[in-house]
């Protein structure tokens, strides 16, 4: 059973201005001032897998969801821990 999310994609979008395909996390399971644990669900038809041709599909290292986690931590810190729309 996957960990319980404290933020789903709608909650993440209330904090970050990112949208598909640039939003690289789907849910957050831990969020503190020091760290963020987030989950990104991927399938074989994700656009960044196509960049591995002619090798077998795999993560080419182009997707870095760490920036989204850092953005969530920073935005929450600036908002005093409250969700706020950044757009």
C-alpha cells in the first residue's frame, strides 16, 4: 500500500505554478522545512523515455523532480506553512 499523501496534485498546484509536463511530482507524503518526500508516477509512454532511442526505454536523467520539492518547501516557508496560490 502506498504512503498516504499529505498533498495531492491539486494541492501541489495550489502552491507551485508548474503544470504538465513541467510538474514532476504527483503527490507529497512528507513535507518539512528540511526535506520533502514526493512520488512521481511514470509509465513507459512518458515523453522523456523517448529520448533514450535507440537504447531500450529508460530514464535518460532528464527529469529532476527535486526542484519541485525544493519549490514546495520554499513556498510553504514563505507562506508561514499555509498553502497559497502562486499565480
